[in-house]
């Protein structure tokens, strides 16, 4: 017993040592990169900036204030908060952020990553010690290979995925326990945790679980009868594994079912568009070398999986198959698993399966950490059994390593592999191979090998990866308007209006679409995997910036949009709103850069529309046209916009290209294959751009060709007219630009829709030479300001995002600009606004996050339109009778309403949550029942054993009595004989 306690303490000590070393290594990376708290740079990058950190700040704030709810009005006009928390925030490590707030959430995020990094190493150390039944320095250092492997270096900022890295070693060890006849508790608990915290990555772990289970069965030769003493009957093992696996999933139903419903309207590509392999075997091999620097945002077709994990792993994996003491069945099982992983990475259909039947748009190969643990385990086994490796096995290792290093610069992804990575990898491979050879031929003791290998591994990991813990923005850039936002939020909270009281920030930037989550106010902007794709498309086509998938950001909009989407306030930090504007009332100057405005014509959260709204089609390339259509269907008022054409167009450093020239080029060069290939992106400075001008020109589907559609000059001209004033040009100088001169026809606010393939800025020059600059790197409506009749202005589209040398010189145009300018007809706007008020609006009497109650006097027989996403979690009663929401193509929430006075009540409860609670409780009760039955069975066996023991003792006693009696009889008989 004392020895067992000593062993447990030793294992715990080595686990803590590995965790501490991982934490120190991560801190070293941050110190080198100047990342907070060791510098001014933020650990936040990519989705951590726009999703994870704002969501974490919002979550922590609501925990502290007790306002966490099932529905939130913070994002996108409303969001399923239960689903959002379940998808992103269930990790208990997030509670480390409790002492922090929005202004220092970056530091909180860093702390969460640090602690999770340490725990990854801790559980990996435990796995290696228990699996190989030894505790030494290798069980401290080998976990670092897993911790700082390629998956971690690419995705460490996806903190919700790091819990999977923590649990995977425990899950693998739990499966081994089951196969070895031990309890399933470790497997059940660790798998349930992984699924509960993030069921998406948990699904991938479940796939691995099945694969690893059968791998172990085959490797151990478990038979149907369990004839050998170290084997178990296969049915017993299968039942235990299957029961634990299913139960783990069922217990998590309270998370799985609501999240599945929550993402049901989100973007979900059915499959990859290609059937060809993403890479070849040599690309795959080269991506194992140390020091590759991942690109921040990549598509699956643009890279192989990042599998950096020390050159020791690359040397050891092939040598494993040469070990003399490894049985053939284990080698075959290992080879099968490795082949399955390779095919799963390379073949689109298998990759699609691993990703939950949803091809990832970006951030590919999300299951690579599973493969990495598997091959690192092979490496550990090789080092442990190095003396069983024949001399020729080193040749096999050398060939694989040399091929990987040599091919690195020949790979189709060679631009990802820097020379420093190749040099470091080659040097590390030579050193590691030399150490293994010395140990094999007993020139180096096992202890010396462990120590020297550990030094080499740590040095390789630090030197090869310190630059991969990157930062995207300075902390000050992320939080530059914090004080203004917080002051504006405080003001809005003092507004006693009943309703969501929405505010938007006009900062002339697209960096963060989730300021509202970061600062806990209600908005229309959003970005998350749970966003309703159809609603996001509607927001983008109406003129906001949007990716047409899962995000949109409010830009300074028309009074039509502001009214229809119940926007109440705008905080202008870019100085684009004029104080004397028609549609905003200045509230106050806030801080150094902000001004808070109240929207003058904001409608309540619900208003009545007639059934003509059913005809509204949310698809139109020109946003002002689409808004005009929506206004017509809502109000019956036509032509709320008056359109303008430029009086003059000037080309600077470029010349105009006619539709005839473009058409001629397309007709001469376009084939079906080329047409399909033209959908590739040009990547520059972490932004994706369509082929120059093609986004503007291509109104056809990707697979249409010249043979299917007449692209004559006349027809092409019609296409260009349909999308609204497209100006194509060929540049001959850098810093080219195009000027559009216009003259206002009446007193009105002007709006422009500006779009191009690569131009980033719109400069507005008024007659008095004053200028304003708007970022148009993304397509959206631009508020040009208020102009008097006859006033002239010049719109200059400028600042290309790359030098001229990077454009396709063979293409007939460098770029195209869509320019559509319109003015608001104020008379028709006010006519329509008043018509909505006459139709009837919702007078809200009670408003909570999940409950709305109000009254309406409707003068139309149609629908109540509510500017929020369609979500069937809302139950709606009109006059006490439940009504079904109407699913309009725009996914704007609507429900039937008739003429007359009505009460309206709405309550929210996430879809799938009731069923999830029921299934989870049933699973827990089933688990308790099984445990109780197991306990009863154990007690019964113990009682039976005690009874058997007692019976045996009694039998022994009876036998002894009988023996004594028999002996006594014999003695008496002998005495009688003597007397005779």
C-alpha cells in the first residue's frame, strides 16, 4: 500500500513538472513576441478578436450581474444565448476570466490559454506514464511535443478546442483500461466532458474512439472465448465500451440537441467542391518538419495539415515498424490506422466525414491533433524499445526524414515552408538520429539518452515555434473606443424606453462585428457560427457589410433601414454623421472621438404589414433597390429613392475598358474548365479578394459557360446595367484611382453603393474642398451626407490593396467598380413612415430577454413584422391563441395578425432544450441505476463469497469432527482388540 502511494505521488509530480514546463514555454513565446502581459501586443487574433473574447467578456459580465438568459438581444437583433454559451463557453476554464472585464479581456484570454496549455501537457504526461508503465524525464518532455504540435500552433486561440487536447490522452487511456479489463469510469467521464464542452470537436473524438478501440482489440488479439489468460472475452469488452460511449453521448444531450437546433439555420456547406486529393504523400510528409509557419486564415485546398511535432516523431514513426519485439498484428493495425488518417486528410469525402458532414470554409484539418497524439505515442514506444531496432531500421528513418526535408521546397505549398524551418529540421534530425544510434549500440545509457533527447526536443520546440504564437493587433487597436462605448452604454441604460433599445457603432472599420457582446449592449451586428445564414444574407443585401454566411456589421445606413430595424442610437467615432442631419438628433459628445446620436425615425420592435410582404425577394445586387422594394411592400409607397448618374468619370493611372473588349476576351478564352477555375481567390494581407473585377461581372453561377449563356457585348452590357453602373478599367500605374463627379438634383441625403475587387477607400470631396474618407474594402452602403440642390461633389475610389505587379496582366481589365448613387425622397419616406404607424405598431408593456407582452391596433390583415431573426424557440400568442411564425425567405421574424385590437405575448425557450434535459436526466438516472445494480451485484457476490467461506469452514469443521470421531472409533477398536 505504501508503495502504491509513493508511485501515485511520483506520477503526480512528473505530471506537474510537465505542466509547469509547458506553461513556462508558452510564456517564453509570449515574451519573445511582446504579448500581454509581457508587452503591448494582444494574444487575440482572427476569430478570437471577433468571437471568442467578446463572447467570453459578455458571459463573465452576465454571470457577475446575474443576467445570463436563454435569449440575448446583444447580437444580430437577437440570438439564442443558451446555444451560444453551449457552443462556445462551457469550458470551466473560462471561469478564470471572472476577475476581468471588457477592457482587459485579452489578458483573461491569455490566462485561459496558459492554464489550458499546462493541462494539455499534464494529461499527456499522465497518459504516457500509465500506458508505458514508467515515470522518467521522457514522460515530462514528450507531452511538450503533443502540447506544441502543429494543431496547437495553428489553433491555440480557438480556446474552446483546447479542452479536446486536454481530454484526448485521458480518453485514449480510458479505452485502454476497458480493453485491459479495467473500469470504464475514466473513459466515460473524459469523453462526456469533451462532448459537453464542445460537441463539434467531441464528434471527431468519438470517431477516433471507435478507431482506437478496434485498433487496440486487433493489436491485443482479443478472442471470442478469451482463451489466453491475458485476454478478455470480446463481448464483455464490446458491451462495456459501447455502453460507456452511448451513455456519454446521452448525458450530453442537454447540450447537443439545443445546439443542433441552434445551428440548423447557420451556414453549412454540403460538401467540398472538389473530388481530387488535397495534396500528395510528399506534401503530407513535408508538413511534419519543425518550424513551418502557418498562414492565419486558410482554406482546405490551400494547405496540407500542419503536423509539426519534433523530428523525433518523423524519425520514429516509420522505424516503429522495424522493431523486433512488436508483433505483426500490432504493426498491421498501426499501418491501417495511419493509412486511414492519411486518406482522411487528403480525400475530400473522408475529410468531410471527420468534420461532421460539413466542409469547413476555413481553419481546415481540425482533427489533426488526434493523429498527432497517435504518432507521438509510436515515437515514445520506439525510444523505449530502441535496443530492439535493427540497424537497417535507422536507414528507414533517415530516408523518411531526408525525403520530408528535401521535398519541402518542391511542395505545392512550399511558400509556407521557410528556409529556417528546413535548416532547423535537418539539424535536429541528424542530432536525434545520432543519439538513437548511440543508444541502440549501447554507447549511450538509457538515462543519458533520455536527458539528451529532452534537451534537443525542448530546444527544437522553442527555436522552431516561438514565432508561431502570433498577434494580429495591438491591444490598444482592439480597445481604442472603449471609454466612448462604455459612456454611451451608460447613457442608453438610463433610457427608460421599453424594448431592446438598440445601438450601433459607426467606426468606419470591420475589425470587430461583436462590440455589443464585448460591452453588453443591444445591436444588429453579429458574427458567430450560430448566425442565421439567410438573415445574414438579408443584412448584406440590404447594404450592411456581411460575409453572406455567419456575420454582418452595421454601417451608417439609410433612414429606411434604421426605421425598419428599430435602431435607436448610433455612436459615431469616425465623424461621418453631420450634426445638422435630417435623420439624427445629437445627444452628446462622448470622450475624445465619439458623438452619440438618437435615430429620429425609429420604429417599435413590432409593426403590422399587409400580405404583400410575402412577395419581397431579399436578393438584389443593388442595396438601395432592395430597400426600396422592402419599403414598397411594407408601406405601399413607391420610388423612395431617386437615382443619379455621374456627370463625369475620370481615370487616373488607368484607362476605361469597354464591355466589347471584355466580351471578346471571354469568348476567346472561356471554357467550362476555365470558368470553374475562375472562382479562385487572391489572398492579400489576410483578406480574400475575388479575381479582379470578376465579383462585379459574374452574375452567372460558377458552372455556367459561354456555351450556356450568350456573353456578347450587348448582353454583357445588359448584365452590367443590371448590377448598377459598373466601370471597368486597365491600370498602367500603381496607386491608380477613378473619380466620379456628381451634382445633387434636390435637397436630400445621398447614399452610394461602392464595390470593387481591390479598391479600399472612397474619398468624398465637397464643393468647399472638405473631404471625408470611407473604408470600402468591403461592399456596403455609404452615407455621403446631406446636399443642397445643385451642389457638386466628387467621389474618388482609390487605394488598391496591392501593387500593380500582383494583378493578372493577361486579363483585359485590372478591376471594376460598381457605383450606384441615390438620394432619399424625404416626402415619400415620411409618407411611408406614417403609413406604418397607421397600420399599427406593437406597444410593449412588458419586456424581458425571453418575454414580450404588448398590444396592437392593426388596420391591416397580414403579419406583424419584427426586426429580429426567425427562431422557432419563440412561442407566440395573439389574444391568448398560439400562432405559428411565418418563415419568410429573408428570415425576418413575422407572424400572422388580423385587423383589430390584439394582445401579443411572446416567450422564448430554445428548441431541443426540453428534449435534451429529458434525455440527459434519463441517462443520468440510468447511470445511477447501473451503478446501484453494480453495487448490489458486488454486495451479492461478496455475501455469496462469505457464505461460501462459512460453508467451507463448516464443512472443514464437520470433516475434522468426523475425522476425530473416526480416529476415536479406531482407537477404541484397537483397545478392544488388545483387551481380548
